[in-house]
C-alpha cells in the first residue's frame, strides 16, 4: 500500500466544496487546515499510479487552485 498526503489550495470562498474531496475513492480522510494550504487529504491506495490518478482528479475540480502530493515511503 502507498500512503500519501495531498495538500490542496482552494479557490476563495469554496471551503464548503472541499467536503467533496473525501468522497473520492482512495481518499481515507481529509480536513481543512490553516496556512499556505487549505485542505489536507489522506490517501491509502495499492500503487503510486493510483496516487497520481487521485491527485490529478482533485486538481481538475473547479474549486481547486493547486495541489502538492507528499508520499510516505
């Protein structure tokens, strides 16, 4: 299994939409955070390719400005 944290910067005034991220298959947990990023999504999937797919799927959401993915090795 591959564990990762996807840090997400949201568009202004879209914090309510962030709850949609937790519904993406492979995202095990997520919550709003303070600082440079607005949301942290925790991913636990079988492969690195799946992490990439989830990160790209999150990036395509209209309310997402930027993502950065941290992978646990």
